[in-house]
C-alpha cells in the first residue's frame, strides 16, 4: 500500500438557487400561487386572537398546483400520529 501525496484536483462547480433572490419585480410572482378559498381561510385564521389548530375543509382547492399543495400541507396543523388504528383488513388472496 502506497501513500498518495498531494495532487491536483479537478475543477468543481458550486450551484445555488437564485431565481427568487433579490427579485424586485413583484409581477413575476403573482401567478406562482393562485388565490383560493384555502388561503382566504388561512388569512381569516391569522386574524383570530385565540388561535387553535388550523384546519379547513377547503384544502382541496389548492390541489391543482404543486406549489400551492405543498404550501397548504406546511400550513395545515395535521396530527403527527393517528388517534386510533384503523379497522381495515386486507384481502389475503
């Protein structure tokens, strides 16, 4: 086994996301997330003084856009564990 000494390293590249960084033209962002009843419900929730968990039946209104769907999943206060186990029994064929 031979020791390998210092040698030249090939060039590397660094990538970073800069699409939104320091963007000043707000018109470019208006179409990224469309308004919907889900976001109206969320705005109403934010205006309440005594807030509990944020849940709304209008969460399906954002399912047409991946950005909006991801954003909605982040905002919803979904439980991290199930309250009870389900009664589903799979077919054993």
